């Protein structure tokens, strides 16, 4: 059976590098802010709606819609390809597992410490049974051993660009535990940041949000188009992450 590393390396061709924060790069999600700004509009909007967001977001890869990575991240949980759902879930597990194993020390250094618990952003819908991201995490060791569900859906719904402090509710009180929060897709960050705020408000500390894919729409503006072209034409490698200069 192939290892997470072997599967991840085979998937490197469908990934696109996430740039190191700097001029023209969002200092939170590593996306593309408007000219002259250090933080992109979606991050500024979403974090401003919450009392305790997370300041460290670490995407593994950028992607546009449609693309091969989008296909994996959409259909590992859609059920549209019953014969390949488990393969896509394994792909998500391999990408996240190999990345965290390779760059856990980078994340810990930037976060000011490691983590005691790994958890995930709950489904925003009425999914029956275990979320496929949880299934993916539990395929991994030692990540699966560190996993614990910490959140459930809250009193209010979360929408694109509309983060809510009560969008998620803690399943238990947290006593200073440091948490690594995993998600599959980061678009505006409303869901992930709402989850992070709920954990922080419950007594924990979200060390970082790690997401498999950061969505980029290169057709939104000429600035985003140029940003995407620069990353699209740069080879992806697991040897570096967005917390390290290329």
C-alpha cells in the first residue's frame, strides 16, 4: 500500500504554490489583496465580524474552479462518484497528512508553539454520518490519534463573507488546549474563522488553520489574474510552504 508521502508527491502536479506573505500578498490567507493593502478584502471583512479569529492561516495549495484539485475537493464529499469517493478521500488525507508532517515545525514556530488537539470545521449542512474530512484525518497516524471533534453547528447559519460568532458551538469546555484546525477549502474564510473563534472563545487557542486548498478567482480582477499567473507558472513542491520564502 502506498504511503501518504508517496500519494502526496504524485498529486503535486495538481497543486499550485502558496506565496510567502509580502508586498502584494495577503498577510493572513496568502491570497491577493487590493493594491496598497496588506490584507485581502475577504479576510478583513470576515475577521472583523468575529471577536476571536485566528491570525495564522496556512493553505497547502491554491486552486481555481474548475481544476483537478477542485474536482478532488468537491467530489470526495459529494457522493457524485461513488466508485472513486474513497480514492478522493485518500488523496485529501495524503495531501494534508504529508504537509503537516513536513511543515509542522514551521507552523509551530510561527504559531508560538505546537498543538495538543487536531480538529476540523464541521459541516455547514445537514450531513448524515461522519464528515469525509474526519474520515480522511483518521486514515493518518499520528494525526488521527490527535483528532477530537470539538464543535457542532451553532444557532445561526454561516454564509460566504458572513462569519458568525455563534455559527458553531463547542462540544466541551476547553482548558487552554492548543488546537490545529483543519479544513478542506478556504474561500472567504467565513466558516474556518467562525470555527476558530468558537474554539478560542471556549477557552482553547487555535494555533493555526490549515486548509488543503485556497480558492482563487483569476477573473475577478487584473490584480488577481496577475497573482494567479505568477503562482500557476511556478512549480509546486512540498519542500517549502507559505511560511517560508521560496
